C-alpha cells in the first residue's frame, strides 16, 4: 500500500481514537466529568498520540531499514559469474533495481501478468527489448541470474510493503485498543499526555544532532571510500588537479585550496575595510535619519541570494574587469578571474562585516567615549585608540565568520572565478575553488564508484573542517578576549 | 609623578602661552584634518555600499526587463487536411503520428503568403529563410492546438506565433543590422522584412505571459523558454519546507527555551544548532546526495529531496528566530498562568506560544525566503536537469522531476545564446519580487502584531 494512504489511515484511526476516548471517559463516570482526573480532551489526546506516534515511528524505521536488508539479501544471491568483467556489484544492483522497476511498469500498462512473469526467463524472452518498450534502457543484455535477482528483489519489496502495512495498522489498532481499555476515572491522562508531548519536543530538537551526525558520517564514510581508491598522500601533496573520467587522474587539492584562499583574501580585502568603516560611521557619526535609511539599505545586500551576485559577476563585473583592467595591462583575457569573484564576494560580505561590527561597537559603553573626550581626544582619535581596541575581539570574530562564509560560498565562484585549477599569483587569471570542484564533480551522472566522483566528498570534508575551525576559533576569540563591562 | 613632569621636555611651548585658544595652531589643524578625513572615509564607505546595491540592482534590471516582452507574429495558418489527416478519418491517433516536421511546411506557406499579402518586399529571400523568422517552437504550438481541436483541420486559423530569438533580440537592441550580417542564424534581409511586417501590424512586441508559465526550452529556442516548471518546483519545495521545518523548529525551540534543563546534553544540542547555521550550504547538498538520494533511494531532481535539504538548512534560522520570540514573552505571563493552576505544558501552549506567534511567523518567512534563493545544494541533487514536463499535483508531484527558480537561472547562464542571459536576468527579477513580497509580509506581520511589553 502507498505510504501516503497508509499515513492517512493511521491519522484517521488516531482521530477516531480521540473521539472514542472522550466518549469512553465520560461513560466510565456516567457522564459526570467532575469525577475524572483530567478533562475529557486529555483522554482523547492521549489515545490520539498513542495511536499515531508509535505507528509512524515504526513506519519510518521500516522504510529506512527495508532497502538495506533487501539489497543485502538480493546481493548475496547474485553469483560472482553474473558480475561482468571490470564491473562491480553496485552496478549490477542498479541494473536489478531498474529491471524491477521495468517489470512494475509493464504490469501497470497491462502487457505482463503475474502468472506470465513466473514463466519468464532471461534466456527465453528478450527482456531488454521488452523493457525498452516501457522506457527502461539497459546497457547490455540481461543475464538470467540478474533477471532472477530482479524478480526476487521485486517480490521481497512487495512482501516488505505488505508486511509494513500489516504491522503498522496492527500496531495502531493495538495501541488504540490498549489505551482505550486503560481509561478509568483515576487515569492521570493529562500528565501522561504532557510527558508524551515533552518527549516529542525533545525528539524534534534531536534533529539538529541527527543532521550534524548525518553530515559528518556521510562525509567521513565516502571520504574513507575515496582514500581506498586513491592514495591520501597524492590528495594532500600533489600540486596538480586534473581529473580524467577514464582513470589515471591527478587529484591534488592544493590548487583548489590556493584558489579558495586567494578569492577569499580578495573578498576580505574588499569587505573588511568598507564594512568596518560603514559600521564606524553608522554607529558613531551618522545622524538618526541617515542611520535609519542607510542601515537597512545595506542590509538588503545580505538578503539578496548568491545566484544574483553570481550573475552580477558574470554579466557586469567580469566583462568590465576584462575590458578595462585585464586586457589593457595584458595580464589576462578571461572575464572570470580571481578579482571578479573576490570583488563580488566582497560586496556580498560587506553587510555581514558591517552589521556584526556595528553591534559590537554599540556595545562599547558610553563611559569609555566620555572619558576619552574628557581628555581632549577628537572623535576619530577616540574611535581609533579607545573604541576599536575595546571592540577588537568582536571585530576579529566577525572577520573570521566572514572568512568562513567566503570559503564556503559557491555560486559566486562557480559563475565568476572560472574552472581552471591553477596556482598563480596573478589575480586577473581564472582559478578555481573547492566549492566549484564539488559542484562540477557531483553534477551530472553520479555513480559512486570512481575516485573522480568520490573526491568531492573529501573536498566537502575539507570545507567542513575549514569552516567549522574558523567558526570555533571566532567563538573562542570572542569569549576569551571579550571585555566584560558593568 | 607623571612622565611629563619627569622628563620635562613637554613643558608648554612659550609661544603657546601668549596666543588665544580661538586661534588654531598647526597641531590642532592637523588633528582636525585627520578627523575630517576619517569622517569622510566613513561616508565614502557608506556610499560605496549603497552604490554596490544600486549597481547590482540596476545591472540586473537593465539586463532583465526586456525578457518581460516578447515578439509575436500573427499568422493565418491553413490546417491542410492533405498533410495533417491524410485519409480524412479524423482519427486522433493518426493525426498524432504527424510530427512537428509535418507542420513546418504549413507555417512556411502561411508566412510567405502573409509577407506577400502585406505587400512586403521579400528581399529576394527563399521561402525557407522567410519561414526561419518564426521560432522553431511554432510547429509544436500548432500541433498541440490541432491535437486539442481535431475538428479545425481544413480551416484557416489565426495563430500568434513566437518570432525567432534573433528577430526578438532585434527589437530589444541585442541584435543590430551589423551583427546580423555576421550571424549565421539571421540576416539583415530578414530584419528588414520584420520591420516591414511590424509596420503592417503583423509582428508586434507585447507582454510575455509565457515567461511565467511555459516550461524550459532547448538551447536553440531561447524565445520559448519560461519559468513555469521552475516556479512550480520552487513552490513545492517551499511547501515541504513549511510543512516540515516550521513544526520541527518550533517544537525544538519550545523544548530548548522552556523545558530543557541546564546540562551537557542541552549544550550539545545548542552547539549543534549554531554550528549548522554556519555550515556552508553546499555541504547540505552533499548530505542530501549521500543520504536522501544515494542511501534512501529517493529520485533525483525531485522537489521532495530539495525540500528536505532546504528544511535542514532553514531549521537553524527558524529555531533561532523562534527562541528569540519565546524569550521576548515576559515571565509575568508564565507566572500568572502557573499561578492560576495551569501546568507547564498548558502555560506554554495556551499562553506563551500564541503571544510569540507573530515573531515565529516572521522568522519562518525569513527562513523560507533564504531557502527560496538557495542554489548550491540543489545543484548537487540533480535539479539542474532539463525538465519540460510539469510535475503532477502534490503529493505525487513531489517525486516528479522539476526545476527550481535559482537553479533555472544558473542553468540559463551556462547556455551559449545571449538571449538566455536576458532570460536569466528576467528570472532573477521574478525571484527578487518573490523575496520582496515575503520580506514585506514579514515586516507587516511584525508591525501589526508585535507587542512591546
């Protein structure tokens, strides 16, 4: 049965349980609700939760585990001879899945019945032609073992789905019956329902941990996979990046790191002085009206999606730099360059630096300013010699956060920095970054077997470690060196 | 003992003693100049920031506004039964066998006839070249019409057909007579015919509704490309994000803000949330690819996967906003509720949560806006695929391949024809308008319902 319909049925059962529970609670005390421990709605709520939540939980776990178990069972039954020369089990398994899907499609359009399928064997029928008829294109002829595997895969899937339906509905009904039978005047329904809700709330907050765990585990697992296919030494120390989809590629990450750092550096050189000066001006000099207009206007920059900056780099800044700077000086002739990407990324980071620094400068107590003015300092001297030193840890934190943003930024560099992996000092040349290569290695056809694809996970892990490190460092600096006033 | 007294060298200069304080000396002048310079630097920085914003927006607007207009040619096409329905049976299956190639001659004939009927000099062009002024999408338009109305075969029907991309570009200033002379796809003669047809009222440029409704089109026909599938796909993803991220985020925030004890476990959750807020978005794409597609076997390019990835990404934003909103509800409300005998859970759900609702919704809308503009993770889960079919209605449609607005923009920028750059800029305007509406909604919500305690 369809998962959606099954969910609806479970929800319907739960709603029914709500109504029944309220009735039963009233019946237990002969309609005098004052004799009940809780208000009738809580009995309903309790039964509703007990019916729906365990059933959904089991369904989720089932949907999670079933594919793994079935794949394992089917893979065990595929003989080694069915695996073609140079291929591997994962490719065969993907064929199995597609054939199973094709059989389902044939069943759906009525060209094949269950009974016929039983007598259908790969050595008698031209499976490939029939599958092509329903839009499933296979690379090679179907071997009998693979076809049998597909049949058993499909059968197990059907059995699994049926079993899940039975188990889930049985659980929902059972829990509903059990809960209804327990209703009595002294049942502490409100307390039970509330602690149930509390556990749901805790569950929701665990999603954050699960996400982090998912990220770290999937990155680690695939990276480990990658290092089994490709020597770690070459990844870390080779200075060339040259993926070949036929094998024999050089996958050194140094040029990518270089490009990433270079672009980020340019971006910070643009963003930090401008952002800091904006923060100082708005916090110390600007009148109320200027501040109330300029501050939101600059923060609009932060709300603009990065794809817009990417397009800006591609159609405006890139050609401008090429025509007015790169070609006249003869230093480069492509419109995508480190300078293009860095400049545009710098613009993106301005509001980031300015609003963080603004908050920090505003947090410096007025007494410090007054003291400095009292000693005869001008406003700019006060800012340079009193306020900025007091705000320094916070400002450094803000810059580090901006740097971590710059390193992880994708669209601007994809559209502005180019795709050539180079280690050069010339900012007018096209270079590439870690994020660009993650995108280019993972878009398109993704079979998780070649080092050329898996390298993206190693790059992703590098990126994750870098940004996480910068964030932790920023937090540490802010906490450790923050001046405590009052 | 101060330093000044000890080394004695900084005793006031004798010259200073006799001068008025109102007279500005060199040193003061220098300090005042430094002050003015510093202030000027500040205002220059603000101006640079504002100029960047203005430059960004005008560059996109200038490039993109023209995509909201499109050139059409109005043609009387004779739906020839000899070509479309050879045996005259009216059998729909037979009619469907005629591919778009079968419709091309009809358009060619109609186009040549129209040129002649309006007394336009054909500039010595061959019939095929004249027909090339019409978009290659046109046969498909007519075929769809015929399949929908088979009884019209044999009649002459007026169609508004898309003009070719270069003809359209001519009226938008992208193509000129000079560039046309060098272009293989268009010739100056065609442009002159187009001008004459325009004078005759056959060809005109009007508002481009198809840009919002049509699906993507192939590399050679930018004039037919639209945002229909992308807008639908983005809407589906926003639906998934709203349905999943809002309840999850609110539930997590309620726990952390109202119930969680101060211990290492709560700390762990909080550290996790603030870390997730700082993880680059592309890493979420890798997670989606590895877990949802590779492991769980969900289909590529499906809005459900995009929605799940974006949910995980917006969750920290929503949690942070919700916690701030909950925190803003004064403790006196809680104490009053507890005082009249409400349980902790009742206090939160009956009193605190409704009061925090405007703040929560504002945060949710801002989170959604962020998710709507996000591109990088969607590239990894296969949303860049070329999709022409509209996804079905949800819930099945969530598993159909679709595109998304920002990914469609990226996709168009990678194509060769400059007409696609115009389309991409136009699509960005659409995206920005959506974001503007969402942000205005958030501001209105905050202004209308936020209470100051």
